[in-house]
């Protein structure tokens, strides 16, 4: 059996795994990254991830340190306003909108939005620039032996990787988490999400719009124009059977349904990509570390796609771990280091998972009285300026520094 020695092994070649490989490679560590599925980097290709990701302000320094942000910035659509719209529970109530403006707390947008397939393309290009990183697509991590002094990972091609640190970025069903003996608690909502891109005649003007009715939010996030028309990425959350019905509709019928669900705020919506379906759950690992193993991203936590929290929490994991590793270059997988990583990240993530769970349950409310309470609650929170600004700071990342001190 061929054995490869490396400093850090990253299991998983999704957006988080590629970001982690770039982050550690940029610090000068030898990195091997493997994923069973080669990344899809073309929007039109089968298997392309049609979701979008909004990188909030605190995530940008992590991407800059990894050498990724300069590649992403030219393709990014800025998000200057977060708009929450409530249409009641029947879709017949006149929409009530509340805007949260980034200019109240910063001289920069809340964040920047990009398609996930494009993220993979640009991150792979960054890995190609790093001599210290070896990316192995089409190869899975099949076994893990983690001991106090080293970790041994067996790959599906028969290679054995000897590493001082294993970073599990291998998704919500993480094989490395299971192999390390770390459990996880899961909450199921009976929801699924449709993800796709649309064009529309009314410009989005950099406003991310989250429309609440029942079943879950309908969110439009700005994208760069497509063929001269304003464009947005859409995540449409609903009960599982309803999502499957919507996904099976002919294109014209689907466009009629999504235009109605959008409360006609952007005019007629036109489908610009195929539709993809994703299950919605919350999940939190019992711990974020074991001997020589650190969990990041969906291996550690999964949340519904509300408030652009998911991948930004993942980048906070990577930034925290990279910072600790850079301070302890002699042994990046030392037990005290990984214990500090767990203590820093687990409480904050647990609080965010609980908060997003509560928001999702409120967005699913179908009873009219609950819908009215939801709308009234958003109105009250928005109407009190100190609370509004506190919520915006919290959404970007509690305790993180923005580009300008709040006024």
C-alpha cells in the first residue's frame, strides 16, 4: 500500500473543503484534499450546484487569507439591503416589508453573492497555484485510524495518507465524523428547498428579499445581470410534498407559481436554470474535535438556508482553525489546539443553530394567528433602532469587527 505523508488531510472537496485546503496551503502546510465526486464547475452541467452563497463581511478576510477572494470579487453581486416581506399565511394579505440597511452599521455591503458552481471553479484555480496542495477528485476517504500522535486515512484508490491533522469537511453525513466516533443531533422539518436562478424585469438594486408566507421563506438574492436582464438566485422552502409537486411542473406553470409566491415584487419571474431540490434539516455534532480530527462546515453543523448563515459559519470554522494552526506550526493537530478549537466554535454554533431553528419554525407557521404574530414581531424588532442594529450585527457574526465602527 502506497503511503503519503502530509501535514493536513482535508476530507471533502465541496466549497468548504476547497476553502480549507486553500487556507492551510496558503499558510505553507502540505495538504492533501480528496472528494469522491469531481467538482462540477459549469452551470449547465449535470450535477451543478445551482444554489448561491452570500459571503457576509466577516467571511471575506478568511477568503482573502486563502488567496480566494481576488478571484471571486469580480463575479460577486453586493448585498446592501436585507428586506423581509410578510404576505400573511394565505398569500392574499398586502405585503408588509421591512428593510435592514447595511449603511446603518458599515460602509460596506452586508455581503456579496455568488453561484456555488462558480465558487468551485475559482477555488480549484486557486489550488492549482499552490504547490503545497494536492487535490484528488474522484477519490473517497474510506477509513480512519486516529491516534494521539497521528492519523491514518485510507483512500478508495488504496493510498494511505499519514497526517498530523484531518479536517472533516465531507458533508452532513460525514464519514470522517462517524469514523472518529462523534455523534450528532438532527432536527427534521418535513421541508425541502428548490434552488434555481431567475431573471426579472424589475431590478433588485442590491436588495436581498426574503418573502414569508407559510411553509418557509421564498428568498431572492441578487446576482449579476444575465443577458442584460436583472437576475437573482432563489431558494424556495416548502413542505416536502409541495416542493416535489413544484419541481415536476412544466416550466410555464412553474413560472406562474413562483411569480405569485414572490408577491409580484419583481414582475414576471423567468426561470434561468434548471431546478434542484435539497432536503432541509438542522444538525449539530456533539463535539467539533477528536484525536487528530477537526470537524468543519456541514460535518459539524447544518442549518436551514435562512439569513445566509450556513457557509459563513463554515468559513468561521475554517478561519478559527487556521488561526490556531498558524500559531502552533510544530503540530497542527495537537490535542490542546483541537480542544481550544472546540471550545471556541461549539458554543457559538450551538446558539446559532437554535436561533435559526426558531426562525425557520416561525416562517413555517400556517395558522393565520401565528402569521400575524410573525409579521408583528418583525415589525417591532425593525422599528426599534438599537435592536435593529444589534440584529444586523448579530447576523453578520457576533463579536466580529465590521469595516467601520457603528455610528
